[in-house]
C-alpha cells in the first residue's frame, strides 16, 4: 500500500482481470435485458460497492433482484426482494463454468434472463458457454484491484460534484472494464463512426449522441501494460491534445486520442486524491475550452453544501 492506495502491477493482475471482465459481462448483460434502456447505455453498468461490484436493483416479474460480486469473501450473491438468495463461488474457474452455474441459480430463483451470450468489445469473442480459455482468478489481486476502485470512485464522485450540467453516474462499463464518469456540453454531436470490436454501431452512435468530456480508469492491456487514468472528448477538437494539463506526469497519446496518467504516478505522489483531481479538472478544461463549452452555466461547486447542516 502507498498512501493507503494499493500497488497494482499489470503483469500480476492481467489474467485475473481478463476472466473477471468476462464474468462481469455476463452479469451486466443480465441487467441489460431486464432493465429499460437508458440514454448512453447507463442501464447496463455496474457500480463500486463496499465489497466489490454491484448491479443495484434490477426489476423482474416478482419484484427486484440484485447481483453482487464480493471480492472479500469471493462469491457472487443473487438477492431477491422475496427473500431468496443464492451464491456462486468465485475461484479459478472457466467462464463457461461460471456462466452455467449463474444461470442454474437464476432458474432456481424464477428469474428468466435470456442474454446475447457472447462478449462485447473484446477479441476473440468466444461464446460464454464455450469459453474454457479464461479461468484465472487470484483472490489477492482482485481484492487489491477492488480496493483501488474504492479510492478512485471517491475521487471521481468528488469531481462530479463540480458540474451542474448533465453528468453521468460514476459507473463501470463491463465492455472495456473501465470505471468512468462523463460530462456533457448539452449540444448534439456528429454521428459517431464506430470502430469498437463486437459493438453494434447503433449503440455507439447513441452513446456519443451528444458532446462529451469523459475520464476513467482502466487496468491496462498487453499493448499498454500499466493501470492508467484516461481523459478524452468527443468530438475531438484539433488542438485538444496540445493543451497544458496537470500533473506533469500526464501526457497525450496521439494513437489513442486521450490524455493518460499512470496509476503508479498517482500513488507515488504525496496526495493522490489532489493529484488525480488536478488531472481530471485540467483535462476537462482542455476539452471545454477547445470545444467552446458554456462553462459559466455548466460549472459549479456543490461541495460547498457539505459544510452546511440541514
């Protein structure tokens, strides 16, 4: 631990994340098919919880149910409003095994959820019931990753409180397995060209139907083997990547079209929360200034209410 932030190393984390991301896609798709569609696919996401990740309440025929990843006791809990509860144990098991066990439990509880049983935003997109390739699960690594999400979620939530315009919740998109929060200018955006693997174009175009400034946290990839914070905007003004941002360790990737800040640089700082907030705020300003956002009417600081007693 560094400043109470866990140390994350991609090489130690990558195999577990690859498996858990696919497990999370199965759970997220259950939420998708049982929940009315919301703008920008906000109805599909997961949220950081006191023990892992959660769907929050999902409506179904007999009330509501909720699915929770518990990365402390390493189990998946399914809880219904009628008092029923089932669990699926989390251990080094294949995606196919997890998929089969989860839908057996749902059937026992009377929950009918028929999903598109192939992953999105990953290649190759192996059908869940056939995936014996991904089976790694390191309890210590996933617990450390979740502890990092707890820290990051708190900073993202504070950043979100500085904006009175339309803003997303702080939530985890299981497609790319990234925790994100997004601000909107209020204006419609040009039609998005798509290009994300195994993602319907119409979904991408609805997700980016309006101008956005978005930031998030991602565990990394073989091509970029570092847990990292990112910030981008859509559409992207030509001068966006030339803007000065904080802190000094942040940089712009022309290949990815994003500002990046490595997680390791954040936790090495004397004050990780302020260090990360500087990145979030300065990259937002880069997007808002180059995109000519109406900043005076979109910005605020709701944190002033925290000092009041109501």
